[in-house]
C-alpha cells in the first residue's frame, strides 16, 4: 500500500469516527497549573525504526530519573500503521498524551479539537530558543498545536564527482536561475552519453517544489483559510518545465523516473550516480552520500535571486499533546525536556532531523558527521521566508495527487495546462469535502 493511500485511509478513519467527538474536545484546564507530586503515567507514541526507538527509550529513562513520579510509556510503530492506530485511539477517547505529529495531519487533528494549544502550557514548555519562523510551522489560526522537532529545507543535491569528471564547474547557487539549471543539465546529459543525466526529474514527490515555484512569484498554494489559491499559470509553468527536461533528455525517460521514484531513496538517480542534480531535503544528504559513495554538495534552489525568496523551513515532525490528556502540564514538561535538554539532544542527535532548537543545534554540532554538519550549515545560512500555510484539513493527499498529474504529463496523457486545472480543482474538492 502506498504512503498516499495510507494517509487517505488514516484520514478517513479519523473523519468518520471522530468528527463529532473531537469537535467537543477542549484543551486541558490544568496545562498552566503546577506539576503534581503524585504518581503520573503518560503515554508517548511515535513512528520510526529501531535506532529511533532505542534512542528515544534512553531519553525517556533520563527524564524519569529527573521526575521519579512520572512514568512514560512508549508506544511505537512503523509509519505503515501509525496513523490508523492514532485515529482509532482518538475515536475511542484513548489517545496518547504526547505524540509525534506530521505536517500533513496536524491541521486535521487540530481543527477537530484533538490537540492542546501549547501556548496554554508555556509555564512548562520553553520555546525561547526556537526561531519564530520555525514555530510558525506548527501553528494554526494563532494556536501552537505542534512544536517542530527537526527542520529541513528543500535543496539541490549536486554530485561534484561527476561534475569534475565532465569538467563542468559547480554553478554559483547564489545567482543561478531555472534556465541555468536546464542549460547545465543539458551539458551533463551530453557528456554522460545516455548513462548519466543532468537532472533527476522533479514532480513525483515534489509538492514542496511546486510550492516554492509559486512563492518565488509571490504566490501560494493555500491561503490563510485553507483555500487553494495556486494560480493555474504557475502550475502550468511547473509541469511544462518538467516535461521539457524529459523531452530534451536532460532528465531520464519517464518510465525510468517513475520506476526509480517507486523504488525509494537508495535506487534514486542521485543515489545510483545516474543524475548530477537532484531535488532533496537537506537532511537527506547523509543517507544519499552513503548510498551513492560520491561527494555531494547542497546547493540553493534556482530562481531564489530572480524573484522572491521561496525557501522555507519544513518540520521533520512535531511534538503534540492530546487535548484530552489528564496531565497536560506534565506532558508539556516532557515535550520541553525532549526539545531543550542538552544531554537528551546528545543521544537523539539528528535522528529526527536537524534540531529546530537553535541552542541545541549548536550544542550537538561537535558530534555530527561531516554530512550532518553540512545539512546544519545549509539550514543556518540559506535565506528563508515565512513558512506556507499548514496543509489544510482534507489536503493530506496532495502529494499523491501531484504525483499522478506529473506522471500523466510525462507520459503525454495530458497537457501541463490541463494538469494544472485538474490539480487545483481536485485538491480544492478534497479540502471542501473535509469541512
């Protein structure tokens, strides 16, 4: 089952089972009260692999030593079953007190009253070392429903080994345009003789890329109310660009692009050294370097110097607290520990992304691999603008919708103009249906 289908399934469970229940939920009245000295048990849920589980359990033990009256029960799953499980426990009024939350779902849960406004727990939750643009990624209508754990930024990953092999200089990413990327990509493809392409085709899992193209022109995907306001001409330009890359041989043939996108990161054109430039989050540098065995360099996105700054902080995930927690103050204190404790940070490192907490980022810098240091430097130095509106309730399937339209354009089943109109209409229908 694809991730997009799982998202749709989880959201369907949430909407069908909890709409009336969660609408009546209110924030815990004790969030701003004193911490109790009585025994407290909190449930904490997250998704992830074994390394994340081990590190998280170590941090839980650290917290419990500092707060011997508070017991944290960890509940973890792989991504596959996490969202169905969370929606079901919400419906049964048995939600975990603290949970990992994803950007695609946070509005859906928040608007149904399922999450605590963390502003009510400021007495126990320190956010002083978080950039306001980072905090804004977890806010809906002025309420802080999620504290960003890690941050990422969209980037170009350039294979400098291949550029050196073909005697092509690394582009100046402070000045280059989208046309420049196309021209340099063409040089690479000619030099690669059909074995190496200039650009790994975007658009398959690239909602951020479309959003940034719009932002560079002063536009947006969604407005503050969650309505789709993406101009059709921006989406048309986006798909025209992708189609041109494939037609000119700058990107791989559509069949190769779709096959590699379905196979995962380790089989991508970047990881297999079959494309010089790829669109990735900066935090994926370590994994891609390990997979490719090549020297990869993070570059700013094209077009950032020709229009408005489109780059923004993307949370890897959030810490959220259930609005129905019986112990919201203690839950907030645990979230604060996860976000602010330096000893805990030295265990977690970048497993959940480059820390959103600026002080913590500096505290762990000496322990990071060179690739993680490069990802941190990118985050610290590349200009960013205010984050886009959180994905609205109902639009969590936007990645899957974008992927389908991109494939239709690449295979000539539709035109960029038709794809743009259909994409906007379909996403808006999803948002309207969730109201």
